[in-house]
C-alpha cells in the first residue's frame, strides 16, 4: 500500500481501504451515525480480535452523545471525550492504518476529518496460568508461564516489585512482528553481558520467530554441539533466581518458555526441588543426577565393551551368566543394543506425540511387551533389556529436557566407540565429551565453569546444596557473576 495521507471523505477512506483489503474476509467495516453533528463514522477492525462489550459501549456513547448549547465542542473533541479510555494514537496514512488493523487495533474514522483514531480494544486470547508441564516439582510454586508476553511480565512483576528490575521490549521480524522482552536487574547484570545480548538480538531482527526456541538457536555461541547453551524454563521462580544471579532473561511473545543466559552445565542439572527440600536431600538428588548422566551415556557402551572385547575383566560367575543369556542370540552385543535403544526411543517419541492417557499406555505396555517378546524370540538377551531399561530411567532424571536429549543422542556415539575399540573406545569417547564441554561457552562465559576448581569458591555448589543459614551457602544457582 502506498504511503499516502487519508482522504477527508469517509466514503473515499472506506473505498481505498477495501480496495487494498478485498482479500481479507475477516476485516470488518462498520459504519455508525453520530446525530449530535449529523456525521458518519467508520470502525475498521479484524473480526475475532476485539473486545465486543467495550466496542458496543463506545458505539452507544457516540450515538447518544449530546452537545450543550452553552458549551459547544467540535466533533473531534466530542469523539475524543468518548474514546479517551481506549485511545492510543492518531493515524494519518493508509500504510500505517493497514499495519495497525492487522496488529489487532480498532480504527475509527470520522467523515470530514483527515486523521483517524487508534483504539486499543484488542482482547487477548490466553489460557489460564497452570502448573508447568515440563518442570514439575514436589514442593514449591505451581505457577507456569503462558503464551502472552505481557501476562508473563506481569507475573514476574508480581513476584518481584524491585524498582531495579528492568524490562526492555522491542519488535522485530519481516512478516510477523514479534515482541521480545529483555529482563534483568540493573546493577547485577554486567554491562558486557547486556551489550553482548543486545548485539546478538539486533543481528537477528529480520528473522520471523514462532517460539523462543528459534531465537535460542540464532543467538547461541555455536550450533556445532548437541548441548544447549541457553537455559529455558516455564517457571517464574527459576527466572527470578536467574535475575538475582546477574543473568539476563529473554522472553518472546507467543512462547511460554523464557531463556536465561549465560548458562553453565551445573545450572542445567539443578532443580527447584534442590532448594525447597532439606539440604541433605537436595545434595543427594544433585549427586544422583550426575551419576544418572554417566549411566545414561556409558552403561550400554560399557556392556558392549566388556562382552565383546574384555570379558576377562568380569567375575567368572557373572561372565558365565551373561554368556548363558546370550547363548541363542544371533546378533553381536552392539546390534542388540542398537535394536533395543532405537525401539525405546521410538516408543518414547510416540508416547509424547499421542494424547496423554494413550501415550502413557503405549510407553508402558509397548516397552514391556516388546522387551519380553524380543527375549523369547532370542533377538536380544534379557540382560540387554535390563540395561536399556536402566538407561531409559536415568535419562528422565535430567531436569532440563533439551539437555537430556543431548545425552540421549551421545549414548549412541558411546556405543559405536565401544563396538570399535572396546573399553579404550569408551574412555576415548568420555575424553572427547569432556574436552568438548570444556571448550564451549555461553555468551563468552565458560560452559564448564563450575568444574574449574582452582581458585573458585563456587565449585561446591556444583555438587552440594549447602545449608542456607551457613555463611557462603548458595541461594539458588552456584555461579556468582561479577559486575564488570
């Protein structure tokens, strides 16, 4: 649409707008009559986006408006007095009018007036706040974010009324203008971090976003890694804890997941349960997760190594027992492990995509039936079924879903190395993973930072949840950022 000014005649305005919006069946043109000045008005809006009770109230007010003879006012003053509670700005060009209409605004044009009025009668379609579906806790707040950015910011403000909580919002995108909010505590977030975050966001402003996950991939340090370098969450309490630690939170309109940067590996292994329960239980659960990660990645590989290359390392009775279970299995350990691991991953993916009651049934019944049938058909050994079941269970202990996905994928790499080089391959793969993690950064902060024990006072928080009343006990996150 050409950037030309609005016509003064109402009929010309309507004709011009209709000529450009003739393919938009949901754009409504509604004329009204204002008897006080005997002029017509025109409302233009997108059907289904407006608060109709508030709209009807404005129409009634304009239709019933009267002008006192002793205090006459102009038609513009009369209209403004009736719409002042919802009026946002004025519009003078057709290009701006079109953008505002599709942004959910209601435009009011008066015959004989060049400019139009922009009314905020948009009715947000939001679901109610509910418990986060991906980060459930036994004890603690049960509130999670929704898809409305403003509602999410309001929820954060509700939990934190500190005046130094800064919220910067901007829109970007080529076809769909998405609003992105940058949230941080002034004085806690370092200037270098804020500068880097703003730089990366500005570099992707021409990209259309549907979810914060798309933005995460565009602003992370490197894409050549399975590990997420930005933490995401649905929980307001985790967002507030991150803000208090000097981290920056990024939220995208339309997404219930907030991004928190920078991120370290220990942050991804922490859960709010660690801090809402006793410190002994929190420490136990935290250490248990590290053990679970090792089991998830390397248990199947160790089994392949010992059975295929180094059976002499096993106790004699155990080696004989394993040999007995594999007596009629025609496949080598690597093939049977791949068969079972892929089957479990397929069942898990199917369970996620299906409706909840059906998905749970498919995952449970499918795993039991397929595992039992595979053993009876001598396709895999019973011990292999046990090992795959253990690795599947331990993979669920990771609080961050995307972080758990990375280790589920690495499990297959460990199995391949073990099948080729045995225990040497398993050890080599472990060294490769640790070296890769040591090289990763998150917004120029070391991804493996809490593991650098030399000269660090925060390494204990990587494994232990210290008592809160003890001096030096951590408040939520183990890494304390220093202001630049």
